[in-house]
C-alpha cells in the first residue's frame, strides 16, 4: 500500500495511490492521524485506510506534474506541531558510502592516505557485528541528528544550501517512518524515498564536523510505502543541470546491501528513553550507497536531484537553491 499527503489552498487530505489515480480518504487529514487512530482502535493501518476510502479520486499525473490545485506534501508530518517529528539517520551502512567517507577523511599525505580512517574502521565493525542472530544485539552503528519536522521538504520543493554552508549534496536513501504509541512502543509505519542532503565539504575538513554537516533540510516522498520490502532495493539517482543529465548512477540499498540489519539499526535507535516519547514521529535515514560529491560533482542553484527506488513509487525530485551568504553575526539577547 502506498499513501500520499496532498493539500490545496483550503484543505489537506490523505490519498491511496491507485495508479494512475489517487483515491482520497475521509475522516483523516494526515498519515499521523491515520496511524494514531489505527493504534487506538487496535487495527492494521492498511485495513483502516481501505475502510476510510471515499468515492473521490484525482489524477495522480496532474498532481505530480503541477497541473492541479492539489500539491504533494511530504508523506509524513505532524500538522501544526513540527517539533513532534524527530529526523535522524545512520551512516556507514553501505560499502559505497564507506569508501567515500574513507577518501573524504583521509589526511592528504602520501603516508597517511593508506591508513584506515575512523570511518572505515567503524564500517568494518558493522560488517563484522552489525547483523547479529535474531533476538540478539549487534554493534552500535554511526548515528546523527538532522532536526525536527520543520526541515522536511515536500517533493519538488527546494533544498536550500544555507548561507553559512560550504556546500550541499544529495544523499539518495530510504527513510523509515515510526510512530511512538501511548505505551512507548515504537511502530514502523512504513518507508519512503528520501534525499538526506548534507554539507560534504564541511565534513571533509574533519570528521568531527559530521554532526554539524547534517543539520540541513531533507526531502521525502512522494509516497509512503506501508509494509515496504527492504531486503534488496535497487534505484537510480540523477543530477540534472539545465534540463540535461549531469550525473547518473545506479544505487542499491536494503539489508542485502548493508552491513547492519534493520533490526539492529532499530534497536540502537530506540534503546534511548528520549526516543520513546508517546505521540512522537521518527524519520530515520538508512544510509546511502553513493554520492555525486564522491565523484567530483558540486551542486549549483537550479540543479535538480531525482531519486527513484524500485517499489517505492514515483521519483522524488527537488531543485537546489542557495541562500544569501551569512554576513551578520547572530546575537543572543540576554534576559534581565
């Protein structure tokens, strides 16, 4: 089952994807409300969605191509309370990303280039101990925080490089979406195509800059896949400049292509009491297979990123924007 969230100037709705149409649901205006209701009623989310189907349909092509009053939203949010959404991720889960990070964090001297960096060492730990037997705990993965729900951009919305940043680069990933029940149990709602987006130039200067490099916008969608298959997922990522393909690559994700199992990633995210607050939504990026930055591409304002994973619905497209340079000191006022 694939769900989208849409809105016009008057209202917002949840819709079930039934290509080439969108079938609108009644009684709920967000996936957040749908998930909360399913848990409160003790029902499967997909069953409830089917029950709430209305007779209203829209052309998915018209919405996706911008020829409708309805616009696609990110497939998960918390309307009016973006602070309820916690966005985070895990790196060094794919061999391709580990190689890029090894090259990024190697000190540029002939002798030290051949030494294993902390990034590659952590990846090797994951490969050795990240896929434990069922019911057992493996080694902790790399983990980073990105922000709250205010940073999540809709499909086709711009991904802005901040005025203080040194760069902005796409990261084609799958993100898992979770809801925390009233009793503190984390429930996986589904998965979505994601563009994690970060500042690789800043990170390259020193691996301790990783945390700051991740505090950027990201994008999800357009579709939330309920009960997504995450064993072996293939896809394509493209960078378009002036409507021509500048860079293109096949990407692979899913547990078969990762050094950590999904269960191990989820354990190490939700072992923290602070991540189990009732009513919270978690968006967790599962890591990237490759980066255009790793092949020398620097994104510019006006470039378009396109990410398409097989089985995850229509491609996620975003335009790159660049904010004005930050030249004014941010001052904090003192309470007296």
